[in-house]
C-alpha cells in the first residue's frame, strides 16, 4: 500500500530534550515536506526536500532541522524543543514538483507533539 | 505574498442539505488550487484539484469546486451532505511557476453535519 508513515503518532516531552520525528514514504517520491498545523492558522511549511541531500527552509523553520540521506526518509529534528513547538506535525511527499504540473502531495497521519 | 482565506471557520449543516465552503486566494500569477479533507485523527486527503482547463472540477465523494479567476475564488460544493462528511476542509494554493512544491493553506473550515 502506497503510504507516508510517521512515528511517533503522539509524543509528550519536556523543554530542551532533543527529539526526532521520523517520516518514511514507499512511493519513490523525490519531494518531501514537513508542515505544522495550528488552530486558526492552517498548515505551514517548515522544511522541504527536492531530493536526497537537497533541503531548504519553508515558512517557519526556526527551531527545526531536517536531513535527507535516503530518498524514502525525511526526519524532523527538534534539537531543543520549546512549548511554542507544541503542534500537530505532518509529513508529505510527492513526485518532483514542476512548473507544468500540480502533483498531489500525499500526507502522513500526523504526529501530535506536546512540549511541557 | 500569496495568501488563502477560508471565509468560514465552522459550517453547521443538516444531513442531505447542500453545502458550500468558501475559499479566496490572493495571487497575481497563475496558480494551482486544491481542496484537502482531514477526518478526525487522520492526515490530509486530496478531494480535488484545479490545474487548468474547465473551471468546474469534480472530486471524490461527490464534491466539486469552481475556479473563478475574476473573483479569485475556489469554492467547494456538495449538493447533499452525509454525516460521514463531517471533517475539516482545507483550501490550498500553489504558484504555477513554482518549482518548490510549496502549498499555501487556508485556515481550515470545520464542516459539522447534523442528523
């Protein structure tokens, strides 16, 4: 089954304790992205990756890191989480975006993070 | 900068009634438009998309949307809703010339279908 998986689905942690949220896709997609969803704000892009070893900042990258060492995986790293990073996080993937097409982004089930 | 506005944060409606969820975007360039649905405790699922061509786009689950360039709108409609349509709906825009794949999302509209 074609899918995007995220782990963990739920996480409660404390300020300053480093954590990683994993994201994996099995569709051989070049493009992957992380979003955070907050009430009244919709989804905002944190980081994206056009391919292996190619990553770039989205709209709200502060406090986050990513890496793309393999095509299928795109982990999100919070080196020193703070309460304002409490949110619902979504990973997404798609075929390589081009100016001529609107390739569908497939979303994972989400990770609900609470930072105390 | 591009922005997407969903004009209603919540839309309550009775089962079998028609519904319209409104979406306006700001952009002076060509865009691709999307509607996603998020069921409780799930990720986002694509309902439909407009890339070019016919301005009336049909999607899954009986939903359709109409692209109106002059009004910069992309409203989502369904003639008769079911309880199972209760979910949050997101309108999103991607700039046509963009190679980054970035989607700009609206704030979301919660559709509450009542029996």
